[in-house]
C-alpha cells in the first residue's frame, strides 16, 4: 500500500510540474542580417493575398494575437505585406513520445555469501504528446527564412481554453525573448 501511495504522489508531482514548465526553445538566424534596421512586419501569405477569405482557427488567432502583442512591445509595427521588411509564418506539430520509469528491483544479499537473489523491477511506459510551435521570419525580397524559433512543450489532451491560451502565450513569449537577436548573439539551449 505504501508503494502505491508513493507512486501516486510521484505521478502527481510530475503532472503538476509538467504544467508549470516553460517550453524548450531553440533559435537559429542569419548572422549577416542587419536586424537593427528592420522595424515592420506582416504575416506571410503563400497566395500573396492577405484577404483571401481564410478562416483562422482558435489556435491561430491566439498565436497571431500573442505574436502581434510581443512584436509591438519590441517596437516592430505590423503593416501590409507589400510594405513589410519581414514576413512571419508559423506552424504547429504534435509528436507522440514514450517515457519509461522503473520501480523497485535490485539485489538482496543474505547473511550467507553463497546466497544472492534479485527481485524483478516494474517498468511503467507512458505515452505523451509534445507540441512544437515553429515561428519563421522571412526576408520578403528573396523569400528565405532569416530567423527561426522552435518551442516544444508537453501537452495534455484535456487543456481548457484558458490553458491553451496560456500554452500559446508562454510558447510565443519564449520564442520571441531573443528576437530580434542581439548583435553577436550565439543561440544556445536553455
């Protein structure tokens, strides 16, 4: 009984700490771009028509709102695509991951040197989803990515709208924390 109680507490701690964790973030960018002179942006549209009657999902609306808010806070102005110095595009993917945890097991040494026994350990394998939000900054003159940020975070299947908004907010904030990159900045994993 004590074993089950300990496992239940450990699972609860992992769940709660998983919800509060910031996303894993990585960045890459073109070191030859003069980021100091770039101050306007627009959302990238493959068709070139910003008003092509596309429908934004709730997730897309949250991403767009948070990116707009964060970039405005950095002094970048959203303008029509034909006047923008930067285009932004984003994508979201989910990937299943497996996590295993071993409990118990080991060797038992009896008081007699010729007697040694081991008891089996229990291995628990869990599957979970990882969401990956990718944000690309594109040079409109040549349509090449000049900055890319990726935020990965564990997802739960029953996230409420408030939790989804918080997930998007944390992911976008973490992604744009080092955008535009400071002069001579070399990205590293946090």
